[in-house]
């Protein structure tokens, strides 16, 4: 059978009758990704709340939506999907204010640490919330296509996964994280760890080192990590957000190799964020004789957010049988993040002393 790029899935089915969305938080990610995605897909934006009322009013005016005066007023909107674009240490209090049985999409990470994730999980269980975490990279067109290619056997058995990033990331765009104790893994590479979990399953463990940089005070911006999948599969991440030497040798790419084929991906949004560059997916398929470009029907931003919200909307309506990245599953991603930080804090294996 000949490999056909057009046969790979790249989008999530749209909900038949989407509910309106109420957003908590008015940070840059809302205007850069959430609202463009919702407008593109026809989802009504009912309004937003942020304790910084001036910031909330400015964003609301830009999008022509209501700015709520309080958490309680925002949470009182009937039949809404509640979109938490809040800092991780604020998720729990907002979830606690939602009506029992409500549907919520929680910005990653799921709390500031694993203890926070556990608190969120307990709140969601107690209030019977239909809650998912916004791991929208799973829904990016290139990642849906990659997942489909692996499922259809075009790579054979996946035996190597490499993530290589050398970027100049504008951390100043997110004021809340400039003094946060956990940054790189918890707020950036968590996307890659979550995607890897979806594609390859849960690893046995992780070896990691994450650190900052002498030129600034952000807690961590560089990470090396090896995920342990046993003796057949190698998984490695090399992340450097301080490659401030021009575009020429910057990179944001994955290489996924199987026993019979391979895939190359460029995650364009991280290059010159938030403007970004085009995403790329190329596949060397089983039985093929060269690399085949997969024409992409969208990008991570905003199309990954379109699919993420579509799945939650459809699950609430009974149109999807699985809630992708539910809080139950997302807790396992947080456990992997926690293990990476623990590994980074633990001493390395010392070298033997010369006799």
C-alpha cells in the first residue's frame, strides 16, 4: 500500500451545538490563542474575568465580549464551558467556585506541583466536574497526523524519540512566571512530556537536569531529560531557551524513528514567538524510498486550541466517548514532571576515584 499524506487525520470533529465559553484570566495566551481558536471554530465567547480589571476590560473590549466583575458572576453563566487561563496556583480556588457538574478546561500545568495537581483532582472528583487540562499540543494538526501515522504502522515500532530545542524564548511576556520557582519543565516542556505519554505510554522513570542561566533570573530555562522506556525505546529531550544568537542555528524539532520509517517535525510557533513560523511534518514511510511532506491544514496556534475545546464540547454533549487529557490522565503527566524535578535535585552518579 502506498503512503498517502492526505489520509492522515489532522483535525478534530466540531461539536454540533457548542456551549458558550467563560474565561478566567486575561493574559496574553487568551488573546493570542484561546480567542482566535474559539472565533475560528464558531464557539461563542460569553465573557471573561480577571482580578486585574483594567487588563480584563482591555481584552474584553478588543474582542467585543463582557468583562465580569467577579468570579461568582462569571461562574453563574448557565450552560457554559469554563476556560481557566489562570496561573497554576489559582486553579483550585476557581474550580471550587464553579457549579457542581460544570465543564472546565484547565490551563496547564495542573497546579504548581504534584500536590497541587492532587488537590485539583480531589476538587474535580468532589464537585463531579467534567474537567480536562489544556494540553493542546496533542490536537495540533501535525501531532494528530503523527499519531495517526504511528497507529497505521507507517513507522513500524517506534524506537527513538528526540526533541531538540535551541530558542530565544521571550519569557517577559508572562509576568507571573518571572519569579516562579518552577518554569521550564512545568510550563513549557510539560507539553512535550504529555505528548510523549500519549504516543509512547508512561515511562518507567526519568533522568533529568533543569537549570537557569547566568544572564537572567528566570528559575529554569534549560533542560536535558531521558525518559526510561526499557531496552527497545530511547527517548531524549534537549531544551535550551537561551540560544540568543540569531535565527540561523535555532531549532524546535522532533525526530521520531521507528523500525521501518521515521518522522521529522518542526514546531514553528516557538521560533519567533508569538508570530512563529510554519509547522512542518515530513514522513519517511514504511516501504518508501524518501521523505514525503505532509501538507498541514493548520498550526499548533490556534488550531490545537480548536481541537482541544472541540473534544471537551463533544464529550459534554455525548458526541465523543473519550475526554482527552482528562484530569485523571493529566495527573500522570504531572507525576512525570514531578519526577523530573526530583531527578534534577538528586545528586548524579559520582565518578569512581582513581586508585
